[in-house]
């Protein structure tokens, strides 16, 4: 029987995605054995995130500043707006350093199964940003899932009336993808979107 | 590119056993999305563990008191001592509520591969506890692994000269175990330790 403090920490860790009760217990034991090297840094990191981070009121990114560093950066192209489902998708695109514009985080995707409706996502603020003008292109960078694509179609309908170019990420073979191992859906999309050899 | 605070938290979580960089990133996103319900409790639980818990100087258990609740409990049988590898093993035995005595946590097991020698474990303090007298039985509750059993044999040699009964956990079929699915080592031990039907 561990002490109530240990039980509380085990339960808090067990609620993280990817950890269950057993692995949470192992993690707690690891933290207790390495108090200086593991427990201290984790505690400090959690404190810093809890105290310093806030959600950008403009785009939904999480940063120490509001507006966030991306929204506040004058070198960012204000005419290009990339819409993503989650903050993690924004991070993934930023790691590639390929998108010069700004972002808009929806905070999820439409899902009949999970009961997520348009009003549960940051769609009105997106429409307001486009309506305010100055944006030429909206890139719908949803996941290539059924729900992601449903969300993209819904958004395309909602912003159709504005004078902006609406694009979406290309679908096709991933780099290193071998035809023999790809699913039929990916193959069908790659074939449908085939391009002349340049 | 996430903020330095987020990167630090991701790295601290990724060092936990059972979490890698990708699952740590997912966990951080979960914490950021559920600040009230997940980040706050986890932070508070870590703080409580970090500030209130200490290692019992007598047995090596981790508790809010030193000596720990088990060592300080007068209802515990002082004549029976159960030696375990890790604090987690002590918790597992305490969950079963079957052992009436006290514990001694070694802090690991002898391992030539990992370079863990007798002086790296709490063996001298164990010998001193037995030497101090008042103990009738020492239960060696090591894991049924090669290293656990090597450790048990080493301990048995070390405490041979004291007037105590040295026992170890029985090895054999686990509850619900089907012969067809058990490894040969377990079957051999179960057969070797066979008992008359009572």
C-alpha cells in the first residue's frame, strides 16, 4: 500500500494518453528513485508550462506570449493562413519550416461519433479573421482522415463567399512509400491526382 | 516549433519509462488541452510527492514519515522480515495484505550485466538489522528471475551464520495457469516442489 501522495501521482499519470495504471506505477517508481534527475526537472517543467503558457487569442497556438510569437512576427506573411486541427499539427508544420504565413487552430475536428459540432470548434473566429480582410489564401491542413476531410469540406463551404483562394494539402504517396505496401485509398488518391512529369 | 517550456516538459516526460518522444508530445498536448482537469492535478501530485515523501532509514520504503508507517506500526510482527528488491515489490505484497511482518528494500538486484555489486544494494543494513536480534524469520521475496535468484542465494549465504529461519517464496503454477501455456522452467519447478495432496 503506497502512501496517498504516491497513489494520487500514479492516478494523475495514469490518465495521460499512452500510460495505463501499470506503466504509471513504474513511472512513479522511476521518479522516486531518481528524485534529483527526474522528479525535480519534471516538476519544474510542469510549473513553467502551467504558469507561463497561455492560448493565443488570435490563432489558438500555445505560447508564453499572447498574441503568440508567430502572430506577432512581422516577417510572417499575413496573406497566407493555414488552418489546422490541433496545436500539435501547428508544431509539426513549424518543424518543417515550410509555411511562411500564420495559423488558425480549430481545437479538433467535426465528429458525429464524438458529438463535436461546428460550434465546438474555433470556426467563427476563423470566419471573422477572413472577413476582416488581408488574407489571400487559406490552406486547409486537416488530417487525411474521414473526419478531417469532412471538416475541410465544411470549412470550404463556410468561406466560399470570401475572395480568398482555398487550398488543401496534397494527398498521395508519402516519401519512401512503396506501392505494394500502401492502402488502396492512398493509391486511388495518388492516381486521381497524377501530374505530368516535369 | 513549440515554446522552450513545452520542449522541456516534453523531454522530461519522454524520459519516463514507457513513454517515448511521440507519446510524450501527445501527453503534453493532452495536458495543455485539459489544464484544469489534468495539468493542475498532476502538478499538485508531483509537488506533494516531492515535498512530503522521504525514504525510511530503516527499511527503504518511501513514505511521508521516517520511520515509515509500516516500521512504526506496533501491530506489525517484529520477528518476521521480508526482503524485496524494489519499493514496488513492497507495495505489491502490501496490496495482498498477507505478510504480517516488516520489510527491507534492497534497492535492486545483483547484476553482472549492469555492474550492480553487493555494495550497491542495502545489504549491510539488512545484515545489521538481523545482527541486532529479535528476528526469527527472513523471507527472501526476490523476483523469480535469474538475477533475483542469484541475489537470494547471495543473501542466504550472508545471513547463514545468524539464528534465523531463511525462507523464500514458493515457485510453481500461478493461479489460473494452464500447463499447456507455461514455460518449462515453471513446470520443472512446480514438479520438483510437488506436495502430497492434503
